[in-house]
DNA sequence: CACCATGTTCCTTG
DNA sequence: CCAAGGAACATGGT
C-alpha cells in the first residue's frame, strides 16, 4: 500500500487516533526493523512518551513524541516498505502473524504489521536526507524538475522512482503520471522537451492529489482484511468498491483497453519492475532518446562476454 | 515449481 | 564522487 498518497491518507487517519496517547509498552519483532537503532534504545526512548504529532515526508511517516516534563523529544521515522500497515486495535485482540512493532497505549495497541519486513521503525533520520522535494509543495517546480531530468540519460520511468528527484512516487503512480502526461516510459529523461516536462510535472501533482482525495473519501480498511487489497490502499471494506475500475488508468491493466483510445495497454519491464502504458497515447520517440540506454547496456554485456 | 508483488539499500562496474 | 545495473532482503499469492 505504500506510495505517497497511501502514506498521506494513513497519517491523516492516525493523527487524531494517536496524538495525546501515551506509550506504555513497546514490542519489536526483529532487530532489522529498528536498525540501525538498537531495539532496546528504541524501547527506552518511547516508553512513557506521548504522541505529539504525526507527519509525512515522501513515503516516510514521522512520529513526534514528547516526555512528561517536556524534557526530551523523540522522533521516530517509519516506512511501510512493500506490505506495511499501521492501525489500532483493542489491547486484548490477537496480534497479526507478522506484527513488526506493537506499541501498547493502554486499552489499545498501535500495530505496525508488515508481512515482508521491508518496512522500518527507527530513530535514525538518515534516510530523509537524500529525499528530493515534496511533489505537492511549492519547492517542487517545473524548473527544478527540468534541471534534474536534464542530467540523466535514464528512461524517465526509472528516474521518477528515484526519490532524490521527487519524493513519494512509486511504481504505480509513476506509470499513471506518464500516462496522464502522454509520455513514453522509455524516453530518456534528458530528451524530454520543456512542454513535456511541464505536462509531467502537472500530471504528477494531479495523480497524487486525486489519489489522496479518493483515499480520504472512500471508507478504508486499514487492517487490510479486504480481499483485493494488493493494488489498493488498504482494501476497501466493499469487496467491489465503486470506482475501483477507473481509479488507475493503466497500472496492472495489461491487455485492457486504454481509457482514452481503446488500444490494449502494454506491460514492459524496466529495472526489473513492471511499467504499464498505452503504446498509442504514449508513443515512442521518433528520433534519438528512446531505447538508447537499453542498447548501450546490451553492448556493454557483449563486450564483457 | 515458476513467477509476480506498492520499496530501499548495498555492491559492483564504468 | 557520480551514474547505472543487479541482487538481496522475506513472505505470500496465483
């Protein structure tokens, strides 16, 4: 569930539930979840502290906690990885199989469930230093975006996944934004025209905003008990959520008709990850700038062999 | 058994 | 130091 919109919706959901509550117990399932913070350090840091604020940066959740005497302030950096969920449940309810972190807050437990354990819950803020601008803030401009893209020969789709370029896009919304901007995912970043970059800049913001709006409107199941939650936020309580069909235009829709022109959506693999696009609405570059990286890589391999 | 999956980081090579 | 590619991480679904 974890790209910027999902994290944003989760933060808005958790904020009123957690702020003001005090942590009495801390349980961490395995060391790597808190790494590089030692589990014992995290436990001692949180015990007795009260949630003061919860915010987001890129795909990271930031939990601000304060001690009783305004002595210290602890900031926990959370990341959902691929399969992370966070929610509250009654303290006497059974914990999920893969409970990565459990914070007891009296009558309720705050649960960070993470099947694959790719997520993080740590005091180390290091990862935040490498993040690019927030896409929905004023620091993310068409001009700054253009400047960064002009230095790269990588396919634009791969560049969009680089968190130093812009923070919060993931595999789903990268495909969606390129479709909205009518740009081929294979086009090299530096080959984009000023007009295309502006379209892409707008598409990124629009796609993310729409997803946040939708996630805040539809009733969500944060525990993810829903059947079809793989692609969705956390799964809607409804097994067939209204509007599910049109939520994503291309992602995971290979073979389906493009909502614009009816052409079959195609799937391709870039950097070992799936990209979905409409070959007609997002046509390949005619001159140079497309497929170049691929050819270069092939030549390199030939030279080695 | 094979392949796929919303993400990040580390290692290698150039 | 930078850019780019690939494997690794861990578990489950189809």
